[in-house]
């Protein structure tokens, strides 16, 4: 049995797969979701998950929302230090850590039509590099390169690169936040933690009103992002609609930046928790217009496929895939 995990700042998903499965449609034998902030460590969640299950684990891999250096990782938006050696002692098996976007990238070659929403058909190069960008709690990025036999995934912390505005309103947005923080990354504006930052900028600009019902909802919410996104989708508050529009513009720009940096002729795959919830808005927004708008390279950008990953378990499957093939590298 293989133990796989998708470890995020908001939730942790653990699952057990049969070792001989190679089909990502195959359902795990066991699966459970835990609120990450309710636990002090990943080890505590693993012990909670396994304590009542009559099984013997033969390998383990976890996709974690943060940079992995050696056998250790710090969760970017959670106060955890994850050490593969510590987990290996508990489980008694080889244990691997991947950046969560590297885990998603691992699964990308195994996705099929039902797992994807097409934003741009493009003209995919079957062995071209692939870029993966995922706005969830934070903003993750990764890429895949064809090695002659299969795709190999690689992590990136591109979401923490400095935000580069592409129009006057985005320049104002950057100026606003530079006065309040020393480094304005893409993650600060293009993620679950970034949407409230866009909202605050628009509110303080004085160009939009905040309805009383919306103010009350935001004050009561532990996380304001779902409130803002829901109001934008419903069209019940102009400031929320503009927040989401600006978010999608920035996402389109950074997805294009990634596509250029890795020459993603194999396509750009958009993951994370937010995009699947706003598919109609993405399709009708300026996202693709912004994505293609790269000056002398605009024609090339139009040929790059762009997909939204609809399968919510893609990072979990990517971790399971790594655990499955890990023995060949021992």
C-alpha cells in the first residue's frame, strides 16, 4: 500500500492506494481530509489517519505547499517543518517530499479530457515543455520537460517573484502595496491570500462602494476570499466583480510569463482551488487576451494550449504516482 498526501496551508488530504495501480481514475482504499491548522505537525495527522486502519504501508510521498530542500520542507502559509526522515521513522518505509506544484505536475501527463476545461485549444507540441500554475491559498508554479521517454516534473517558487504590472491600474495596485510591504510578489495578489489585497486596494481607491451587507459578511468571515468570490460570481457587488476581474488579469499575465520562461509549447495547465470555481468568468474575461498580449511573441502565445485542471485530487494523485515510481530511484 502507498500512502500519499496533499499538504496545504488550509487542509491536508491523506489517502492510501494499492501499489499496483497505475490508473489515476482508481479510487484510493482510504481517504480523509484534515484541517491543517488544527494539528501541530504532519506526523500527528498521519498517526490520526492510520491508527484505525488495518494495513501495512510500503511507501509514502507527500506534496507540500512550500519549497523542499533535501528531505525537509517548510509550509509557506503554515507553521510546520516537515522532515521526511522523521515521517520515515514513524512509518518504517521510504518517504519522499515534493513541492505541491511538482506533485500536480507529476499527474498532468495522466490527465484526460474529463479532468480538464479548455481555455485555448492551441497547437500542442506532444513533447514540448509544460507549465503549471495554481492559485489556491498561495500561488504555486512548476514545469515539466520531456526527457526522451517521459515527462519529468520540476518545482518552482515563481509565485514569489516580484509582481510586474502591465497597465496603469496594476501600477497603482503595486504602488499601493509597496507602501505597505517590502516585497509585492505575485502570490500577494494572485491567490486566495491575494484576493483580499486587491479588494482592499479597490476599496481604498474610493472608486467603489462597499455595501453594508457585504461589510457585515466580511467582518463575520474567517476567510474573506470566498465571500468576495461568491459576490463576484453572483454579480451582487461591483467591487467584488472588479476584484475578480483584476485577479484574472494578473493570473493571465503571470501564466503567460511562465509560458515564455519555459517555452510551454506543450501547454499551460492551471490548477489550484480557485480557477475551477470561476470557469465561466475565466472564459468570458480578458484572461486569454492578456495571455496572448506579449508583443512580438503574441502569435506564438496564441498557439499554446491553456487548460484548467478540474480534478480536485490531482496533487494527491501526483504524490501517489511519485511513491509508485520512487523505488526505481532507490
